[in-house]
């Protein structure tokens, strides 16, 4: 009778061991799948990081190009502004000269009138 109980206990333990072995195999497969997925995700993250670095470098280059363009435009605008100020100064001088000429003409006309009165 003890041998039957021992045999039955051994059979039960063997079944439990088989179940545990199957569960272990299943868990091992799940671990392998998760490990494979983790590796794939790591590779994807590396690719994303590399792409982000490249995009960041390109954006920095574009920003530098835009900054250079802005500085160039500002330089050109300063040149144009300086030229405009020169023209304004020249026009102002011409205005003063024209006023002086106008005054001279007025004075000439006055003198002519004055001489005509004396002659007449």
C-alpha cells in the first residue's frame, strides 16, 4: 500500500514537474519574444536618435544660412539708407540754393523796377 501511495505521489509530482516545465518553456518563449521586441525597439530608438541628430544639424545649418541672409540684408539696407540720406542732404542743399537763387531773382526784379522808375 505504501508503494502505491509513493508511486502515486511520484506520478503527481511528475505531472506537476511537467506542468512547471511547460509553463517555464512558455515563459521562456515569452521572454525571448519580449527580448526580440526590445532589441527591435532599441534599434528603432537608435535610428530615431540618429535621424533627430541629422535633422537638428540640418536645422542649425538652415538657421545659420538665414542669419547670414538677414545680416546681408541688414547691410544692404544700411547702404541704401546711407545713400538715401546722402540724396536727402543733396536735395536739401539744392533747396537752399534754389531759395537763394529765388531771392536773387526777387532782388534783381526789385532793382529792375527801381531803375525803371528812376529812368521814367
